[in-house]
C-alpha cells in the first residue's frame, strides 16, 4: 500500500491509499481491495478512480531490445467521488486477473525479473494522476504448476524470466505479449542444447504449453531453434505426466531437431508418480539470499524505473 497526497488539491488536500485484501492471486481470479481516501482541510471532488494491471514488457527492434511498462487491464471503479473535509471514504473494488497474466511467484517465492502491479489513477478536473504500484504475487494455476514441477524433476536450472511483446504463431492470445521462462537444460543435454524457453498461454478452458529449445551448432553447422506445443484442458493437465512428455520432446530435439512434440501429451494418473525437487527448488537456487531481504515495493520501483509506457491495455 502506498499512501500519497493528491497534489492537484495543493497543501491540505486529501490523500489516497490503495489496500489489497491479499497480495496473492492466480490467473483467472479476482483481486479485491479498497481505495481509501482521507479528506483534507477542504471539500474535494474526484472525477474518476481507475485501476489497472501493469507489467514490464521487452520489445525487440532490429538488433536492439528495450523495455517499458504495459498496462494490460484497465477498469473504472468509481466516478464523481465527493470527499468532504476530514471525511474518510472507502471505495471497494474487484479487479479481474486475465488468464494470460504473467506468473511472478513460484512456490511462494518471487520469480526473479518478474513483476505485476496494481496502479491507481485518479482523474481530477479532467487530468489523470497516476500513482504508485501495489505489487501482486501471481502464482501458477495447478495445471501450470504441474508443468513447472516437471522441469524441476528433469533437472532443469532456472536462468531468467521476462515478458516479450508479440504473439505466438498458431496460438490464440488475448494479450499482446507472452511470458518466457528460460532454463538451462539437464546435464545430459548440456552439450547439445543451450537453453529451453517455456511459455504458457492460458484460457478458461485450456492450457497451451509452448517450448523452444536453442540447439548448439557443431563444427560444420550453425545452431537452430526447435519448437514444441502441447494442448490440454486444465483438468487433464493436472493428471499429465509432463516430465515424460517434456523429456521425450527434448530427447527428440537433441537428436533430430525440428518441430517435435506438437499435440496432446500422454496422460497418467498421479498415483505412484514420483515428484522431484520441483520448480520451487529450481527457482530457490537462484533466489536464495535475495528473497529474504526483498521488499516488493523496491522490486517494483527497480523493474519499472525508466521504462516507456507501451500501452498494452485490452
């Protein structure tokens, strides 16, 4: 929560404070809270209170890449709010979290490099006043968590995560960007694959898992990229042997390359399924020593500082 004075009203004006009921959320859920306004020394009128969800997006332009903030959900929560001198006004809100919202926390730990925040904007006399960001820890859905857990079981090591502007060929997207979670491959593939990138494209009815492997080139050949895409309902994804499906795809890629593993992965019940260290351990190895002293407000400030507003609202 970030309490601030409304400069448009001058000294003695009202202050505003956005309070989330919980900093934790899942894609497809709703963030709830209140925008609390404390009246100042005189009466005040606010035209509109607008809330938005914001993340940082990387944009490739030629050989260069630059980042900026992307507002991907925008909602008016109140209009014509009148605050008497000294009065306290609380405006409750419900903010839907899009299904394609980037994951920013795994296993209860922040995912390095990822941030999603709720931004409060007040329109006063027709002029917008954009406030600070309240960070939200967006965790994976159970279906997504099963895929992330498989990466831990297979021995992948987390490298980095970011959000890229653009759309994935052959996959329906509601938003104009997608998240990439990059891993170093398991030891047995280290000499043949540089890294593997994981992307989720999620809807209310389906989980699409997109994989991209960066293959190493040989003495007489250049490197190449290989892709995989798997579709499953959320219910089926929870019961899928993702370690088997991803391991098989990676083995095919390392031997032959190409577009291996498109379609629906084989499904197996969880009974008797051995769970490895999981994604929490993979991320934990990178975040250890950082998370303990991490203040989310500082993370938001660092991630969003100096970026251009890219305007991805839908």
